[in-house]
């Protein structure tokens, strides 16, 4: 299975923000949209970083309450780590594990196609294992 297969099951598009947006405005937007990460665009509207709940926690731990008024650009995780839609799910999971990240941008050339999370991949793996278990159960019943 490929990353494209995972994207087809996702309804939402990635949320895009400018690096000049404040932490408070960004966190409010994340809360409103029900997402744990947003893609940060550069001055040419190209995705080049990501701002996550983890980045928010780091900012508050380092700067305290004044972090809320800071722009997200310097607090975001860059460069943006990405994969192609044709990449196998296992390879994407390995990339996330090696990079110690929870989100992976899906890019085709310079176009952002989507954003997958470790949760998306875990749900996929769970469905895969459930299917395998059901097939084995059916086989065992036929041969019993």
C-alpha cells in the first residue's frame, strides 16, 4: 500500500499558514480545524516548514506566556520533511521513526498533496492486521 492510498481516506486538506502568523492565532486555528499541525509557507507560498503541537510546547517551555505573541516562522520545524505519494507506507513510517516526527508532508514535485500523521499510518496498519486475522480465521474454519 502507498501513501496515496492513505491520502484517499483523508477528508481534510492540510492547513496552510504564513510564518508571520502568531503562535496564539495559529494554535486557535489548529483548534478550530481539529488538527495537530499546520504547514508553514514561505514568501513564495511554497511549503517549507511545519508547526506542530510539539513546536508549541517547546515555545511555551522556552519563552513562557510571551510565546503566544511570537511569529511561528522561527519556532517551526524546518526543513519540511516529505515523501512522494508513490512511497510505500512502511517506508513512510520508517522515515517518520528515523526523523522522530509525527507528521509527513506528501509532495509531488513542488506541490503539497497532503499531510499524513503517525495516527493515519497506525490506523492503516491496524486495518491491515485485522484483515490478515480475518483471512486466517476464515482459512482455519474451512480446514477444521
